[in-house]
């Protein structure tokens, strides 16, 4: 727990706190309605997302007639394998930093769990998001499991939502740094314009959401409500709690910067595995963040098609051949899937309820 005047989050169950407050918080929860397992899959939604991914890739190949499937298979030399192993390892470390960011936000809301426990939940969620064909995202896993540990799914929803929203600030920031420092990256015409537009729209959307979530006449009106409105009310109280602790905001942003930077390093390593000298660290910083924003829209399965099209646009402007840009997108996706397999044990074994919450050493 931080020592800079923490104010506990909305209805959080504070370990070692006042027993009456704990009992009151638990009493707010309808035990019969708590999720006992993950939501069931909606296979129609999965099939739709697969179909959209296939459509995106088909359009991409149709618009690029010189690209064949054989062009997408990389030559696996020993050096290429080494770069790919580095990409996977860096991505796993990035997950640990994302868990640290989640821990900082959770602590600000008065949700205290040991860092290893939170990391287990996060890895399980990433495994679901990247490696399993599900109609629900990994964030659902995180909310259910953290909420089950602390006894309040609304607070867990707020913590996960705010942790995710910090990425909406960090991604455009990294992109701006890459564009500003990378030689010639601001002079690529349409690719530069698309990256800047995505960055600006992302920041405007973030500010709009935070204003609505933190304003008393926005989500603040839903505090004390029941049902789904209670979750948005928890987000409001979470925004208020974090806003009162500037040191937490700084730590969350720094952890987020490190997390997203390592993802860019992973993309760069994939580029090195393919022998793409044009995909430098700064180029990855400039163009992977807007790609990440675009591919996170729940239209396709794992961003397939969207990511590859974005790479053709962005890295093609740097001289990367279309087939190599598509191969890079598919390779990045494969690395993400392999790295997320680290969460398979947590997903399988972590369904058991953990020990009572304790101080978070993070």
C-alpha cells in the first residue's frame, strides 16, 4: 500500500480494515449473482470475427496481386530464431510491467492483492485474449477473478477499465516520440497523417471518457445505483481516487510507457528476424501504437487483417515490400500468441479462489 495519503476506492474490501466496513461492503454483493465461471462463448460472434478477418486479408491480397502465400513464410535461420525468441521474451516481460500498472491502479482504489496473484490473473486474461477463440475478452477474466478475490466485481471493473485507459495516453505519447525522433518519419505523407490522426483521436477520446467518468453529472450520478449502473459509478469513484494521488498517476504512466515500449521492441525484433532494416526501434515506436489502437477494435480475431494492412501502409512507406509487411504483421501476431501461452497455467489452475487479500508489494 502506498504511503502518500491513500484514499480507499469505492466500496473496496480493505484487508485488515474495520470489520464493520468489510461486512458492509460484502453485504452489498448478491452472492447468488456473482459469476462462478467464465461467460459461455457466443460462437456466432466468433464466426463473424473470423469471417471479418478473412475478408480483410482477402481484400489485402486482392489489392496486392504480386503477393503470394509463399512470400509470407520467413526463412528460419539461426539468427532469425534468436530474434524471435528475444521478441517472445520481451513480450512476456512487458506483461509483468502491465501487471505492475494494474497493481498501482488497484491499490489507488483500495484493492490490495499480492503482485503474483494479480500477475496470474493478467496472464490468464492475455491467454484468453490472444490464444483462445472466445467471444469475450481477457479483461472479463481479470474482472471476474480479481473481483472474486476481493469480493467486489464493480471495483475490479473500475480498476481494469482505468488501467486500460492509461494505454490510450501512453500509445499516442510513444508514437509522437517515435515520429519526432525518427529521421524522415514526419515526411511520409499519408502514413504520417494517418498515424497523427489516430493518435489525436485517441487522446481526444480518452479525455472525453475521463471527463464523463469523473464528472459528478456524468458517471457520478450513478454512484450508489444497482445493477450495471453500479459498475460505472465505481469507475467514477475510481477516477476521483486516482486524481487525488498524483504520485500514483506518475507511476502508472511510467509503468505504461515501459510496457508499451517493450511491445515496440518486440515488433522491432520481429522485423530483425525478417531482415527488415527499415523497421527500426523509432519506426516501431512511431507506427505500432496507432496500429495497436486500430487492431483493438472488436471487429476481427486478434486484429488479423487490420494489423497487416496498417503495416503495409506504415512500413511500406519506409521501403518495406508489401509481402514483407504482411509477413511482419503475421509474425507479430504469432509472437503475441506464443508469449500469451505463459498464461495457460494461470488460466487452468487459477480458477481456484486465492488466499485472502494481503498487502501488495508492488
